[in-house]
């Protein structure tokens, strides 16, 4: 995530895959039918908030919590077949702190792109829509003041007036020994993005008060404008990102090839500690 949210273009990029997270999980209009009969059913905004932090990051504050993900990006243009364009792989890192209002989540995201067929990292891309050879740049996000998670809902720091307050009530489902959280991210008015995500984890970990973080998995679908490096400004259409990934105990669990490129090209993204 590494530029501040200072103008509209940066705002658009700053929300891209921010995250793999449940970061802006929408408040529901009420518990789902599955939740009503669930063995895990938070009944207060405070309980929902604690559960959200436990799934998304950790109740142990001020430590790096990495997520690793991979996926495919599809191009969608009216009148043309939808097509897979390329793959991607990335890491999103969270750093949580607590205060009287709730929690502050800071972090960064680093995404590299891969060839759809060979799955090799790509540095140039033959754009099927324009015929141009585009220089491929990583998707790098973060470095802003962060996201606030409260019992009255989440908001981006500095943008509180764009996110109406509403008691936090999330949508949880349990099935057997698993639990998942269904969420849609909220974006400021006028930002042409939408994301739907489901995050999964063991029910036993969620209900154990001695467990500080859930070993979670996620899958999401994200609709967004063309990446800037494709040089598609003014062109009709959009992209659809589909991702799946998992929370890691630490960055030592990253795939070797990704870890080597991270350390070589973007060592500042190894931690989300704002004081590092």
C-alpha cells in the first residue's frame, strides 16, 4: 500500500486489494439465518469488533501480521469475450494498535504480476486491447495514516465523515468445525470499486479466549478500473481481480521466489511497523 491518500488517483490505488483484508467489512442489517442458529454469535458491537480483529489480524498488538495471496485478473469489455489477462501474487501486512476508540490498522501491500500461462514474473506485457508493450510495475499500497476499527464501524483516518456511523454487526456463518465471515468493503462515494470477500478459519480457535489470532484463509472478488500501467485511460471496460490466500504466522512462510524478490526490490515492505 506506499503512497498517502492525497488525491483521487491515489485514493483509487490505495483501496486496491487493501486487502486481502476484512478491513472495511460492511455492517449488516441484521444477523444472517446461519448466524441465528450458529454456535458462534457475537451479540454486541464490542464482541463483533474483537472477533474481527482476531480473524483479520491479532489481539496481540504491535506485531506484523502477514497475509499471502495469489490470483487471476480478468479483463471485461462490453461486446468482447471476458478474458484472463495475467496472474498475480502478493503480501499484505498489518500492524495493529489499540486506544480508547478501538483499533488502528496500518499496513502495506505489495503485489507482483505473473504471466497467465507460464506463471513467471512479468516485467513487460503485450496489451491485448491496445497492442502496446506495457512496462509492468508492482502494485504498492500503504504508508497512509491507516484504518480505524471501532464499535461504530470502520473508517479511513482523515475520511471519517465519508463513513456514517452504525453499530458494528458482522455476518458470521458456522459449518461443522469451520467459521467464516462474509463482508463487502465500503468505499467513499464516487470511488468506482467494489469487493466481496469471505474469510474462513477454525471455529475452535475463534471461540477459544486464549487464542489471539485465527489461522485464517480468504477468497475475494474485486471489481476495479484498469491498472495504471496498462495505459488504458479513457478506454471502456474494467478488470476483475479474483484472489485466495491465507494469514501467515510470519514472513518466513512466504514462497521462496516471492520472498527473494521482496527482499531484493522492496525491503521496506518486510514490516508494517510505522516506526521501523
